[in-house]
C-alpha cells in the first residue's frame, strides 16, 4: 500500500464530481431558473440551491484536499512513507467522501462540520508528523 492510492482516489473523485456541476447548470437554464448569461460572470442572478450546493462542494474539493496532495507528495518524495502515513491518508479520503455524501444529500451542517474538521485535523497531523520526522 501507499499514500499514492488514497491521493489518486481523491483526485479521481474530484474529476468525476465535475459532471454534477454541468448537469445542474444546464438544468437551471433549461428550466428558466437562471439566465444563460449568468454563467459568463456568475453575476446577475441567484442560482437555485440545486446549483449552489454542488458548486460550493466543488470549491471545497480545491481547499483542504490541496494540502493533502501536497503532504502526500512530500512524504513520497522524501521516502518517508510508512503505515501510519498510509492509514492517515486513507482516513482523510474516507472523511472527505463522507463529507461529500453529507454535503450533497441531507446537508446537516453539524455532521458536515465534524467530517470537515476531522479531515483537516488528519492533514494537520500528517504535516506536523512529517515536519517532526525531519527536524
């Protein structure tokens, strides 16, 4: 096993999530909920929740996961991969997938916060551990 696998799955999930944005945006125009010109600048209309939620989640996929990719790459480049880093990487992936499921379905803010904060704590722990290993 390697941190490469959860890192790759996180990237694949991010890419596979993108059609939800396109589908929602086409739907909003087709139903007349948003004027087509809105998508040129994202200004002038208020998109419906079925557009806002996937758009916000898409943005989330480019926030903390970027720090995850960076720490995993640093671990690999430095040759410091071990079982604990691998378990931490899998934990982060599972938490992010759970957070995505919560965010895009019933969207309980408290449940989302728990999974988001837990995932962020895992990435922080990975960075701190990597730094301590290299003092």
